[in-house]
């Protein structure tokens, strides 16, 4: 199951990416794929043929894990009429 995440890197705009599995406590870096800007556009400093990216934890402020479509369907949302 792939996880969609938002990487928050100091002095840079947040990046949207995919993770195959959650990182383990002993991991020294975060492995992501399909990296892009939050609006879906390509990054100018990334080669088009690159598939996997490794970010050391020292370069990441925090990571947001977004809910999948299946999880969103289970959540009952309240709205005002």
C-alpha cells in the first residue's frame, strides 16, 4: 500500500510524494517516489527519469501522511444545510 505524503523541508516549499512503506525507527533516510510540487507540477531540479529519492532525516522538519481514498470514504463528514 502506497502512502501519499507531504514533506516539509526547511527553506523550501512542501513537496508531495509517495512512500511504499512507513519508515522504521532505525532508518537514516526517507525513501519516496513520484515527487512533485503540491499543485502537481514537476520539480525543475529533478531529472525526468529519476524514480526513487532519498532524503536524510536531518533535512526534514516533518512529514504529513495523507488519508487514502478508501479511508476518506469511511469517514462520515458533517455539513450544514
